[in-house]
């Protein structure tokens, strides 16, 4: 059973990239994509929350006048 599991994992691992350098390259590019998308999501969240904060602050200021 362990042999079959190891065989399946090996086939999936080396399916797209036949060498260790290919695996390293693919994982490196996947990390870059993940890092860039995470950065974009963080900036969008930061901008959105900043807009909400500023609008809330303006409304509170208007109501307190």
C-alpha cells in the first residue's frame, strides 16, 4: 500500500516538471504569484477600510455639529 501511495505522489510531483530544478522553478514562481496576489488583496482591504473609517468619521462630525 505504501509503495502505491509513494508511486502516486511521485507521478503527481514529477508530472509537470521532470527535474528537481523544474520543481524548484515552479514552486518559486508559485510563491511569487501568491505573494503578489496577497499584496494586492491587502492593499484593497486597507484602502476599503480606510474609506469606511473616513466616511464614518465625517458622519460623526456632521451629526455632532
